[in-house]
C-alpha cells in the first residue's frame, strides 16, 4: 500500500515539487491553437500550478509566459498585443513571445536597460491544432512526443479539451482500469453474452484477469476474458510517461487515440483527447463529432484561471443524474461514458483517492504497477538526476497502440499484440 508521502509525490505538481519538476521535462499540450487567436487578447492559462498567459503575436508566434510583468508584477493579461509583442499597460514595458524585453516606455533612453530584463517565458510549438509548451530548462529541446494520435495533420485529428476538478492521477488511473468498463458504463442489469461481440463479452463478464508489464515508455496491460473455444479476448492498453493513456476502446487494427491528463494544479486537470479521424470506426467517429452531448456540452469559457472547457454537467447539479433511468436503463443514471468517468473521479473526496483508506484488489494490478513505476522514475530524477523515461527519446512512444483482439489462448499476448500492431501499420 502506498504511503501518504508517496501520495504527495504523485499528486503535488507545483514548481519545486518532485512531480512538477519531473513533468517539466516533457512537452505538454497546453491549449487549442484556435483558442490563441491571431493578434487577439491574452488568455489566462494554468499549468503545473503556474499562472501563465498565452498570446499570439502579430507575426503569428505563440508566447506562453508568467502572467506577471517583471517590472512591478502587474498581470500581463491586461496587456496590449501589439507589433510583435505584448505591452504592459502600467508602464509600457513590452516583451516578445520569447520573453525578451523590447521597450521600456517610461524609462529615458539613456537609462534604458532592457537588454538585462527577460520575462519568464516558455518555448512553444504547434501541431495537430494544439499549442504545446516545454516548461523545463533543458537547452536542447526534445522532439514533440511520437504518439500516433497526436502526429496527424490538423484536418485528420480530432482534439477535445475537457477540464476535471480533481488531481490528474484519478483520471489517468481510471483510463487504465478496464475492469470498471462493464459496470460503470453498463446497463442497469447484467446481460448475458449472446455473441463474440466485445461489448457483450465485457458486460457479461465484468471481472477480467490481467497480465501487466513495464515498458521503456511506461506500463502496459492485457486484460483477458474467455471468447470462443480455445480463444481469449484481449484488451491491451498503455500508460505513457508522464500523463498519457491509450485506452482499448476499439479494434487494434484501426483505432488510434490517446489522452493526456495535464495537471493545471493539484486539484484541477485538463484532459486532452486526441484521435486520428481516418482510423476510427464509423460509430466512434459519429459519437465524437456530434453525437455525444454528454461531454461536448460546455459552459461558456470565461477568463478566470479555471474557466476553460468545463462540462455543463458538474458537481453542483449532480451531473444531471436520472434516478429513474438508474433503476431501469443504465447502471449510473448519468448520460454517457465520458461524463460517467468525469463524475467518478470528481466524486472522490478532494478529487483524489485517500491512499490510507483505499483497499486495492487484483483487478488494480495495472494501477499498483504504474504508481510504482512513476514513483521510481520521479525519485531517480529528483535524487540522482536520471533523465525521465522517453523524455529525450520520444520515438519510444511509437511502440504503443491500444485496442482489442482475439487470439488463441496458447499464444503469448505481447507477441500477438506486436504482430497485430505491425500488420495494422503496414496496411495503413
């Protein structure tokens, strides 16, 4: 059982905290490119406990920096976006997207020292319609992560940002916990499987057995259930450092998705979902592009630190739970898979499981392995400077793809998994 100290390491993400410093060694998906409008107003942005602003200058470059002007600490959120930089409205000091001071409007030219002033700014890139930020101090930047779902053209990539009012860890762990799928997301009663359809098998048998393994990029599991005679139905999924999950929500031959659980602070995270449009099953695509009001129905975005991408169904309205449907139709009475997951993680007191209170079971083997793997990596980085897994070798992520398949029970699951992934990529 993990200790209170371990829980603090796993969940405290601010500057100077072990997990916060660890996550700064990776690129983070920070915002939709469309949110940071050309020559538009600055946007408040909370990441890893830091209050930042994001803006796109007149040259189209995105800047992400500490919201405080280095002069008198006034928030640059109220600044003017003008001519290649942002200008503080208090005394007119101006900074470019890299944080370089360009002008000191209130300082006589012969006393100007702008070459000595630099706003705290982070390096940014854009890909697949997303602004990425690197908050570490390493001089030589690694490539953006080579995670399949994030590497397509913007036209072939579905991206969704959804804020959760909880630590990043419960969302991440829920995404690698396949045993809840046939219960939380199931009907009011337990049906019997009438075919080899994966959904029917999951609902009829909600207690799979697991194989788990460490990987160069994180951890992986194979959850298996009996299929037709001599066969096993496998659902393979992955955790990728520092906060990525690949859930087995489609056939492994053609279902390229990923999800980042980006910490805003200790008690809020931004779930960022990526999917390659051309790989998705038609039913999944229809759900994501218009048939899922449960998680595309957002409150209007506001300009405060936690004002972006908040579902309308939320703790204050009990997620619009329908108790009549809970008795007769769905197990939860809450509309849709994504919203059911949202409710479960936000319903944990304080947005975080209490490690001293919980009692983990064999079905939580992937969670215990992943916690241990994260703790080992964070402690190694903190204590000896060991570079975090895959931070400098982002191509390692290309080993991972999630999905389900059926295989003979005599075959090794990882061997079959690799064969199926290789064949799918060769056919693409």
